């Protein structure tokens, strides 16, 4: 199957969900990895809960140049916690925001151990309606907001943030996900995953 896909110019981007015990079935890993290797794709592994699946799908669609409808009106609000399991120095990242697809006011605050980022201005923003993701109720016409901004990191101006927030329905602590990179000239924080103890809500 992988050979046939490669011959047809199809890239397979497999997403593999862990078993209930948190492990991955070895044969499934081997097959999925083969699909990715032969066709030039990337294997993404997510936990049994499915956390991170929505983020992985949106990333893969954009990487493949998918035509995603853009929305020019609306806003997204909310926040929550992301547990940064791969970085023991930053085990918990909390965020809160109000961001508009067009206009303002806009705000974003991010806290992690020993650090606080406060966005002062939004430099770019795009709202998108991914066909495989539903924002649930209320219907907003979009599910993803992404962009960049500048602000203060620990009180010092000049830091930058790149973000993507996804409202994938209710409850937010199971469905919604976040990607953020904050830098002050060197990479300071890079985190992504499903939020916990929070909610991200898209509004018309």
C-alpha cells in the first residue's frame, strides 16, 4: 500500500493512538512508520486519550497546503493549562486570552515556572474553519485562530509570540488544543497539546 501511494505521489501522514496502558502496539507502529517512511510522511503518536489529535490534523493539513477557508470576523476567548511533559523545567504552562479575527482589543498572557509573558500588540492573525474540526456550540463559523504578537517577558519588552488556538467542541479540557512559541531572541518556550482545566471558545 505504501509503495502504491508513493508511486501515485500520495504522502501518508499517519496518526497513531496509544493503547489504554499508554503503550503502542509494535506491529502497528512498524506499519505506520513504513507508510510514513516510504511516502515521505511523518508518524505522529498521541496518547490513549487522543489529546493532541486535533492539533496534529491541523498541522498536517497546513503542511500539505490544504485549502482551509479563512474567516474575517469573530473572536476566541478562554485559556487553560498545558502540561509540558517533554520539558521538566516547564511542567505546566497556563494561558488566558481574548483574540479577534479582525480588530480588537486583544490580550494574551502566558505563565510558566519563573516566567510571565504579556502580549502588548497583535502583529498578525488568521481565523480558519477546518472541515474536520467542529467548534460545537455556539456555532462561530471558525475553529482555529493563529497569529503572532509582541510583548513583555518578565517585564522586559521585545519578546515575540507565535500561537495557534483550537476550539474543538466541549468540554474544552478534552478537545481544545494550543501551540505557542515565545522568544526573546532565543527560544524560551515551545509548547503544544490539549488544554486541561480550561476552555477555548470561538464566538461569531
